[in-house]
């Protein structure tokens, strides 16, 4: 009697079904992961800040290495902030010093400008008299001036009002008057010649 041929074994279908289900689930998970409808998720995905991955390990050497790297990163950030703050403080200090120096220079210039110098010279034998105005239109006079030169400096207000003088020769020659500020600016200058000549500036 001839042998009965064995019927072909049926292939099991469940591995293919399982694989198809897993593939579908993966596709759904990937598609859902790419969505940014959730505002919180969109904000996180759009942020430029990234958190370092959390490393879980039971190896003490790896854990120590990770801890050391994290500590070094924190120290680097702290040092960077400290250096930036120091540079900012230095810039502010220099700016403040420059402003103070400029203010002092301006005050000195203003002080010089308020100083008024009256001066008289003559080529003759001498100066007979000098009359000049002080702040508040106060008149001051000096007579029998010795020598051929005379000068005085007063503190005035910031205007040129009330700045005036005149002088007279004691004899012949040319007599010259001059009014100037402490910064070197000449306000007025004039000359007169002759016996007992009178000169005025203002």
C-alpha cells in the first residue's frame, strides 16, 4: 500500500497580524508626536532651551563622571555671569568717572569765566587814577598808583553787564586799559595818548 502523502502544514498567521498591529501603532504614535496642537507642547518644542538628558546608571564611575560634568557646566555658567557683571560694572565706573571729570572741568571753566581782571599800562611817567565797577554796579577808585602797571581781579556774575573802567595818565605818553576774563578772553581794550589822557574800557 503506497504511503499517504502528508498534508502541507499551514503557516501560522498570528505573527504577521501582530507585526501589522505594531506597525500601525508606531505610525500613529509618530504622527501624534509630530503634532503641535497642544500649546504647551508647541511652546516647549519651539523653545531654544534644552534640558540635559537624565542619565540613570548603577555604575558609580559613570555617575561620578556625569555629576562632575554637570558641576563643571554650572561653574562655567556662574563664571560667565560673574565676568559679564564685572565688565558691566567696570564700564559704569569708567563712565561715572568720565562724567565727574567733565563736570569738574566745566565748573573750572565757569569759575574762570566769572573772574574779571582790570589792567592798565602806560608809557608815560605813571598812572594818575583808575576807576572801575564791581558787581552790583559798585564803583571803586584808586589814585596815585605807583608804577606804570596796575591790575586787579574780581569775581563777577555771569554777565558782562556792569563791567567798566577808566584810567588817567599822570603825565604824557600812551595809557592802555584792558578788561579780560580768567579764561583769557578779552572783553574790552583801548588806548589813549597825550598829557593826562583818559582811557575807557567797557
